């Protein structure tokens, strides 16, 4: 292996849990918070000048960064091994300290509330605070949802045990052991390895992969546990809505944090849902190609068309990504080189490792990427996807810390754009028969990241609405809601492997546990990227202009930022233009039957 394939956390954080620096950093959290509180607690609410706010921002962002370093390290350690009990214990200890620190900092929210909407808006329009404008605008809009200090303290204490539900989900699912019988031999596999077998050429192996997942997730113990974890998370979300006085739309809390108007999100969901027949056309065409017109099932949705799986070594996959970045832009290429050379990509699946893939970054620090590479073409796309995120985080470093993070609705832009660049490269180097397979996989991914993500959100919205209005839901009812959302998406184009009462698919979706309603960001990001990609390809938008969008981080609201590039996300035409690009690909696919 010529590339480093594991994170070198000691290079960026600590040598281990016993590193004295880790102990010192954790011990300093409360003293740092106390010193900050002494400086600002009695005066912040009466600030009147932009100079005072500038100094406050400088101190507050430094404090926030220094407080979080140990937590980031523990998160990375836990991602590498969710079963490491020492890490889990240390995370619990630091979580308690953060609760104490958060209570000491409650005066900040109360201070903004005391300063008031009008003065905050005036600062947002002051040239001296121009680089903080969007944070000030967001603060002005959010102060009406801030409760009194006593109530906020109670919510802080409450959030600690309820916040552990997400960790419990990871720890529980990370402990699951999966087996598959292949060629008469029973193998122990990670969940990611089992999932990769759902794209196998052998239908019996695909079916065995689904059965392997069901054997674990469909046990009564798993369903009861995951059902209670999920409904606890939803109840906590509902309680926040009621206590803080958010609009009754159960998605409003997410939409506000994403700086997305309710009507824009509703339009996104509606336009994609109306286009579900497009997905069904793809599945019917695929069934014909596979000769399964009368017997096409969920086992076949992700099936390849070819008789031979095309496998990649990690070196081949990463070299392909690098060649794409080199052709596109020097900054993208250089940072991709740095990521691998500086040991900030963890590549292969292993027991206990968190499933899926992610990129993580924050102001003043380098990006990290976690993969679970199994050598499939989808894994090659995942490299470009997550490196796109990492590069986005790198380019956003130009922004001030309070406006560094882009909202989730924009966070998928660079990742999907990078996948599209890869797609053009792949198309140019493969045979017509391989291209048919590639188009199958490309469309499968597009439908997964637009249509199925919308299906997830519609399922979430139904569950949240039920619980928000006082209904108590069991895992069997969750299974029923999931099947209903599937029926809407598939409309009879697939046969199911289990009955509705045993449909546990929802329990295998980490995002609904960790970040309610996050999944619409994938759908929005895909459709937005179609628009941006077409503009770059046509020359209407320069590469530097595209990079400026990434550099903007969270400094502007998505609607305002994109309006500068003649993109109106409040228009149904915007969504339909993206969906028409998908339809063109489906038409091309249908012609290959």
C-alpha cells in the first residue's frame, strides 16, 4: 500500500487517552469558561458599539475552539472503534463538563436577547461587522426562541441524558455482528461489508445480504431498543418546539437552522414526490435488463447489470480521484494530495468502526475523512464525495468562525459536484458495456440521494407529526409508516422481502437518529449541483465563481447567495430543471434495453 490509509490522530491531537495534554485541556474547560464569564457576564447585554462586539466575537470563538478540541479527538477515536469503553467513558465525563460550561455561558443568549432585535440588525449593517453579518441576522431572528436563564439551565441539564440517545444508537449498532454464507462458508462481516454485497452480481448473494441485515435488525430486542431510542429523540425534538415556541411545522426548527424558508423546503419535497414515477420508470427498465420483469424485488434495486464486478484497489480509486481533480482545479488537486499525505483519511472497514462515511472539519483545523472502502465503484464515488466536503471545509477557512459552517442545505454542494466531475472521467475511460453499468450505478445513486432521501424525510415528518400531537408509537407502527413511504416511492414496481409489520428499514438510517430532517439536504444539494455544474460546463459560471460559493461558508443565506448566480430556489422551475436532467439520463438508460 503506497498510500497511508489510517488517521494519525497523534499528529493533530493527542498521543492517547493518557496524554497529559488531553487531561490538561479537559481540566481547563471550566476555568476558561469562568474567565470569559467574568469578563462579559455583567456587561454584554449593555454593549452599544461594534468595537465591543468585535472583541466579544474574538474571545468567544477562541473559547469555543479551545473547549471543543478534546471532544473532537474523542469523537474521532469513537468513530474508529465504537466499542472502546474507555473512550465512551471519557466522552461521558467530558459531556458532563460541557453541561456545566454551557450553563455558565447562558448569559450570552440572554445578553443577545437584552440587546434586542433592532440594535443587532443595526450592527449587521455596520461595515465594521460586515464579516459577521449573517451570524448577526440569524441571531436577531433566533432571540425570540430563547427562554429565560432558569429555563435554559433546566433544558441544558435535560439535554445531557437525552443527548446520549444518539451515542447509544451508535454503540448499539456498532456492536452488531453479521454473518453471511458465501460458497458454503459462513463469514463474519461488518455491516458495511454486508451492505456492499447488496450490489453483487449473484442474486442469491444479494438476497443473503438482505437476510443478514434482517437477522440482526429484525430481532425483537433490536427493534424494541432502536424504536425506543428513535421515539425518544423525536419526543425531545417535539418538546423543544413546544417549549421554545417554534412554528407548529415540525420541520421548522431544522429549516430555521438551515436558513431555508418553510415554503422552499415544502416545494422541494413536493416537486420530488410528484416525480416519483421517474424512479419507477428506471426500475422497470432495470427489471427488463435483468430479465426480472415478473420478479423484480428489493434485492435487485441496487443490482449491477454486468456479469463481472469491477473492483478497484484503494490506490487505483484514489489515483482516479486525483486525476479528476488535477484536470479541474489546482486547489482541489493540491488539497486532495495533502489529505492523503498528511494521514487524514481512514480508509478500510473493520470491526467496531462506525459505518458509512463522513468528512469533518472546523475553523482553524484541517479536514478529516472517514471511509469504509470495499473496492466497488460506489466506493470510488464516495472518495470524491467526502473529499469534496473536505475541500469545502478548507476553502471556507477564509470566513470568520461564526459564519464558517455552511448550512446543511449547502453543505452537499462540493461533494456532489466532485462526484459529477468523476462521472465524466469514468465515462471517458470505460467501454460501452461498462458505461451501461456505470449509468445504472449513477442513476441508482442519484435516485438514492434525491428520491429516497425525500422518502426518508416524508417518513420522518409523519412520525414527528404523530408524536407531536400526542401519539405513542411502537416499532411496529414505525415499520408500517416506513412501508407506506416505500409504497409511495415504488408504487408496485418492486416486491418486498418482508411484510409491512417487519419492515425495519427506518432503523438502518443513522441520519434520522442524529440529525432529524437532515436528509433533505442531500436532495436539495443534488438538484442545486445539477444547476451549478451545468453553469460551469457552459461557461456561465467560472471555476473561480464556483469556488467563491464554497468560500462563502455560512456568510450568506442560501437564497441570497444563489440569487447572485441567477438561481431562484423558491421557484418550482429550479427543481424541475434539475429533475429534467435526471429524466434525460433515464431516457438514455431506457434506450439501452
